[in-house]
C-alpha cells in the first residue's frame, strides 16, 4: 500500500496552494464581506487546469483523475471554502457527467467551456419542497413535439443567477417514479421564461453565489436531453456520487485550515506565563483535531482512488463525505474555542472555518443520507456501485 503522493501530484498540490495564497488570499476578506464572486478568478483557475480532471483530453481534460481533483480542491479550501465550490460546478458535476453520458456533439459543445471557466456551470436538483427526496421533485418537462417545456422551481442552486450552461433535472413521467426523470442541458441566460434570483442570507460560503431558478413555460430544444429520456435518476445518482467526493475534499481542506490555524495560535498565545499549547486541555483538543483530520484525508483519498480505478466506491464515498464533513465542523468548532474571544471575531479565521464547514453536512446529501447509504450497503440491502 502506497500512501505517498507522486511527484506530479505534489506539484499539483503546490500549484493549488500557491494559487490560493497569491490569487484568493489577498482579497479574501473584502470579497467575503461583500459576497463577491469573481468570474476572472474562475477563468484563472480554468487556465491553470484545475477543472480538467477525469475529462477526456480532446475536450480540454488535463490527463489526471478524481484523486488529483481532490488534491487541488483541498488546497483551495484551506484558504477559501467558497472557491472550492467551482470544482463541482465546472468539473466534477457537469463536465464529468456530460463526458460519460453526452453525445459527441454535446461533449464538444459544452465541456471545453466548463473546463476553461469561460462558461459558468451549475446543476439544479434541489427545490423548495424537495431536497433528499430527489424523486419527489416538482419540476416537470413536457414533450411538446418540437421542444420540451420546463415548469417548476429550483432552490439553493450554486451559480443560479450567474450561470451559463448547466444540468437541470425534471420529471418527465410521474407515474414511473425513479424511471420517470430526465436530465437536460440548459442555458439560464439565453432561454426565455427562465428567471433567476440570488439568495444572500447564507451563513457561509459568501463568495460562492447561490440562488433560485424558476421555469415558467421555458422552451428547451429537443437535443438538450442528456443521455436518454426517463434515465435522469441514474445520471443524477452518478453525479452525486462524484460531487460528494469533491465536497469531502473541501471538508478536508477546511478542517486542515482550522487545525493549522489552531496550532499556530496555540504556539503564539500566552496565558499565565506559558504558551497555551503547553496546557494539556489544549493539547487534547489539538490531538483530536489532528487525528480526525488525518483519518478524514485517508478516507477521501481512498474513495477518490477507487473512482479512478473504476472500482465500486459508493460505500467509501459516503463514508468519506460523512466523516470528513463532521470532522471539519468539529475542527472548526475546537479552533474557535482555542482562539477564545478572538475566535468569535471576523478578524480571525476560526469563525469563517466554522460557517463554511457546516454547509458540507448538508450539500450533496446530508449526513443522515450518507448514514442511510452506508448502512444499506453494510447490511447487504443495496450493492456497492
């Protein structure tokens, strides 16, 4: 068993770390305070090849796999949880999904723009009354002969009001339940009767745009179907199993950032004539944080490796996502306590780590959903795919 990174992977790690420190960190606090999304930064990430993992090179892929994407996303998330989100919106979500299920024409038309960052990606599943129950979504697509008519509302969609092309899931045959959903490739800015609006009342991830999408008789071309009609649930599950690993990588990054900040502060802050890191209570906190962080990293890296080998990984992916997100929240919470009163201040990073970490317990399947998946596979009720 090899636990070390290859030379190329270490180079990618350094590239992402240097990019985050040079391009994101200098304006991070101002961008966070003003909820500022920067398309120019997205294009710079694309130019550096961050969004080309696990995509065929003829469509802009970089020749690397999911594990390399995890390595990149982890380093970005250490500096900004918000800027880890584009790995899902540009690469792990739309690009990889279209790369697997799309026609050659669809691949040529859409993937290069997502990979380069020139086209802002998104995917829309969640609705006001539908989160974990994907099959219960209310958005419908009706075949009108020459086009599909989309009606419904999506909510909590990353990049909703800034997105260009992305994936929209809708019901095409309610009676068929799981076998009655279809995935469409949709342009939010150029399609009539599509309305978007931002959601700005979020706890964290302030530089990652989130919003609502309303389809009111939107006319979608017939060739916008991804894969086959009524096979959208299969595509949706494939996509979620991939985007979850990127979320888990973000959790490793946020958790790692919280651990590093707590250790640095514990070595600098003094009380009663000694640095606080010399006190056993602080040491116990640090020890738990470090152990959980390293365990989370191993789970995430293993799940990513299994994906790259084409081996069953749903069980391992859900374990990685569950453990890493919970460990990130714990690390951020402990960091805030170690920082004391300063941890409650926006001038220090602890509170931002905590705000951003909590999102990872919810997105791409809540912690409870991950437990259901893990238990179902462990008990033999469902296969590990």
